[in-house]
DNA sequence: GTGCTACTTCAAGTCGACTTGAGGTCAAGT
DNA sequence: ACTTGACCTCAAGTCGACTTGAAGTAGCAC
C-alpha cells in the first residue's frame, strides 16, 4: 500500500499531527485506516490539506470549508459563494492598501507629531469612517459585514451603527 | 465642560461601552473623570479610538497599540516599526490578491471538478507552497513569519517546517 | 423620597482553532 | 521477552478581544 503514516502526512503538509486529528474530528479529512493504532492516509489527503489551507487563508472557517466538500469527498464548490468571498477579499485588499499607505506615510512623514500631519489625519479619518473595518474574530481575509450603504449622513457617527448599546 | 459621557463616546465611535471600559483597563484610553459613577471623556478620545481602530485593522494587537502611545499620551510612533508593518501588510495584500484570483477563477472555471482544472491546481500549489500563509491567531493584516528563504528544494514539503512534531 | 435607568464593578463566559497533558497501546528493534 | 518511542484518546487549557451577568449605585424626573 502507498498509504502514508500520520507522521509522514504531518511532515509533508507542515502541520502537527494533532491538527490532523483535529481536522479528522471535524470531518475535514479522513484516514483510510489504521496500522495498529496509527492512522494511515491516502496521499490525496495532501491535496485536501492544501485546499483547506487555502480556504483558511481566504477567510473561511473550518466549518465553512467542511461544507465545501460534498458528502462524497469531492470538493463541491458553490460558485456563488466563491464569487462572494472573492468580492469580500477584494474589498479587504483595498482596505489594507489604504492602511499600508497610511503606515508608510506615517513612517516617512517628518511631522513631529503625527496628529499634526494633515495627510495622516486624513487617512485616519478615512480609516475611522468605516472605509476600513476590522473583522470580528475571524481569520485574515474575512470581511466583516456587508457595510450597509450609507449616504452622506451624520459625519459624527463612525463605524458600525448596529453595535451600539444605548441608542436612546 | 465639553466632556462626553461614555454613552456618547460609544455612540460616536460606534463601539459598545463595555469596549471602552476594557480599553481603559488595558490603558489604551483614559477618562477625564466621573460624573457620579459615569465616566466622562475628552472629545479627543474619539481621535484616539480612531487611531486604535486603525492599528487594529493594520494588524496590531491592543498591547502593541498601547506601546505606540508614549507615557504622555501622545502617539509616539516608532517609524521603523511602522515601515516593517507596512511591508508585512504589503506582503499580505499580495497573498490575498493571489487568493482572490484563485477564488474568482474557481467561481468561473467550467471544469466539473476543480481538482481537474490545471489553473486551479496551479493556484492551489502556489497557495500550499508557502506563498500564502495563514496568520496564527492574529487580526487581519498581520503577517506570520519572515518566511525564511527556500531554494528550489523538496517539492513534497509544503508550509512551515518549524512546526513539525516528529522530525525523526 | 421614590423610581427609573443607565451606568458601575468584578468574575466568568465566549469564540475558533488548536495545543497540551495524563495515562494507555502497540509495532518494531535488540 | 522486553524496551522503546511514537502513536492513541479524552479532557482541559490557551490566546486575544471582548461580552455577559449579577449585584450595586447615583443622577434625574416626578
């Protein structure tokens, strides 16, 4: 048999064996059997792990990733969902671009205090205005909320209006 | 006095009051005093909160952000650190770009199974090869590791070689 | 002076993705 | 046969950034 030992899979995939057990528990991967106690894996698991890793960095949760695998194990990918995620990612990329520029500017700006630098303040305002949002407990690329359309409304309110405790 | 009540700050900054208390506890913000029990804040706290939000989305932890405020409360920003963070962000942005393209392709690709699509497999390989890494418990933009340079070495090994349990 | 209510404190809980530890098992080498 | 050592299971712990809940308090309207 060409099956791989869990240690071998761990080595090749660059993840600890404990993670493989965890993934198995979550239904993300499956072992082909045991040799003694030890899990054996089909080499194809490496591809699957790569897919999982990719999904993770794209901002999917393990549960979401699990759902993109059809019952038969083949990746049954919801194209609409992918497109949606791609858009979220795209938005996030642009946000981070603004941030990166802000950081670069702040690093180069000669103003003694950054708060006195108009450019920095402008970037700060942009960041605060909701153009940039911080994902709530989620991996990197994940977007936060649909960012409901706001008109040129109340400039005193920044960020997400849904999370207010006392709207009175 | 023009000080703001905690509820007002919460409303304007778009964060729950509990978060403000938490930030105060962590030393990120300070109240100017109390009216009765209630915290009062200088309006400048809004700017500071914006700064904090920006730092968060740039991938700083709250502790790191706290350090970028000098004891006197003025943002004393380490330019070198900013430049470093900007670079990390830049790298992350490029990674996410690859991911986004992968997702878009997968969404558009007519191949019945994505695993049979050469383009998808190529992107997958790129993702698995370490070109894209998933930040370990860290907010969005944070980079993971310096990604030590690898030559055209063993193509069977993917990801981070330092996290192996059983190197035997 | 009595409520109402939004605040207060402090401890504990939550979430996701794993990791760690204790105690046990088994294939292989000597 | 015995030892070794990497695997096994299962429960519990970790990390960061908050949130939640219980129990208490003070400003303001009446």
